[in-house]
């Protein structure tokens, strides 16, 4: 029994190092100090809702810690003009469609292959889901062998063998308009 204890502790320490414990974790909560805001967009809490406002500006909020092997669930409400998105596996405190996975929120994207549900520059949406001016749900399963994205329970994107496996998580407000996020939760996915 004593020989198993160090292996258990090693696994536990490894899980903590990626920022995700064995239970659900709330991200972007007003009481938590585990994230920061960057750029010129304005971010504020209205009750338990994180609101990003952009007026010909861009900005984002991002976790301080990196995460790997998780299921991210959140609700979002975009107005008709905002360019927003969820960035995962970012190695630094910056947004990049090449160094991160950009899971878009922008129904009216001028290039519809990058609209809501797409992983920008990597995967076009498998289905079109309309999300403007109402609450919607995103679910992202970022496991070791695949990355899958659902909007309102509709599968919109799959990357079978992701190249990026861990990093920070960010939420974006860009252009002009308002985006709202609530119930941002992270659940661990344990590797097989």
C-alpha cells in the first residue's frame, strides 16, 4: 500500500498543476482572483453575469492558470454586433487564432466559415446555430485525444487529434457591442 501512495500524490499534484482539481471549478467569478482583464474593452459584473462591452475596441479576460483535459460549460448572450469568442489552450496572456483555439461567437462573421461554432482558421461549423440576442450554451470537451464543441447541444466542431493540449482560457469582446457570460464552469476529464 505504501508504494501506491507516491503515485497517487504524483497524479494529484499533476492535476493541480494544470489548474483543474477533481471537481467542478467556477471561472470568472467576481469573488475570485484567478483571472485578469486585458485590452480596451470594458468588463464588469452585473449580478453573476460578466459583461464585456466594446466600442470600436478589443479586450479579453483570461485565467491566470493553464488548464488541460477538461469540459468547459458556459452560457453566453451576444448582441447583434459583437465579435466575441472563447480562447482555450493559450500559452500566454494574449489571444491568437494560431497559438490558441478560438471558438467563435459571431453569427454575422463576414466569412461564414468562421461564424459561431467554428474553431477559427481550423474547423468550419458542422451546423449553423443562431445565437443573437438570447442566452445560449457552449460546451467544449478538450480531452487528450479530441477537441469537441457544442452550441445549444448541437455538435459544431471536432478536432480529432488536437495539437494544443493545455493553456489559459480567455473570453473576448471586440469591435462594437455587448457580450454576456454566466455559469462558466470547468469539469475535469481524466485521461484514459
